[in-house]
């Protein structure tokens, strides 16, 4: 899939709680609100012609995080609970700007471990967002487009 800068008409911007902003493919349906998915409060699905989910984006914002390790553990436990046979493959971290840090976790999932996904933990000024994309196949363009669009705007205090 072409990213939001290459094909802006294929993407839509969403704004979540506490200043989280990102672009997602316009073909995704949602949001669906969840009160029983741990830190994830909303999801968006890309469905095939039969209505079966082939890609899902889940997101949520946790206010006032006190520990990076605690947030990483919370994301891992929540993903293991919600995603069948979740297994982390790799984790990298970087500083997006002076106020924002990002962890990106790649994982496989499913009974035969053929599904693929990415989870981003985005921390800014003590607020952490969880953004997870997973599905039946891995789409570099979709993953990169979401990753490049993640921002965490907060009011100046």
C-alpha cells in the first residue's frame, strides 16, 4: 500500500484521546469502542468481501505513565490476552523528538503463527498511547504509513 504522502486519498486522519493523531487507510471501518480490551479503547477493521477481518488497528491512551517497563509489560500482557498466540519477534526504540519516544514491537500471531503485526508504544510528557496493527498478512506500506504519521500533540503548559 502506498503511504499517506504518496496517496493521500487512500488515508484518513484520526484523533484519539490526549492528543494522539495518526493516519489510517480510509478503507478501515470504525471506530468500535471497547471497554473490555484493557488499555485499548477503539478499534478499526479492514474486512474482505465476505466481511471477515483481514487487518485490525487497535488504539488507546494511558494517562500519567510512571514506568516505561510497566507500560511495556502492560502492552505485552494486553496483546497476549487479545491476540491469539501473540509472540513478540523484535523491539526497537527511538526518540521521535525532544518530548516523544516510540517503541516498535513486531510480532507474529495465530494458530500457525502466519499472521503478522506491529505494536507502537508512543510516550510523550508522561502520557502513553498503544497503537497495534495486525492481520492475516504483513503490509510494509500500511505499517510505514501509520508509523510515519503518529504524532502526539499536547498543549503547552
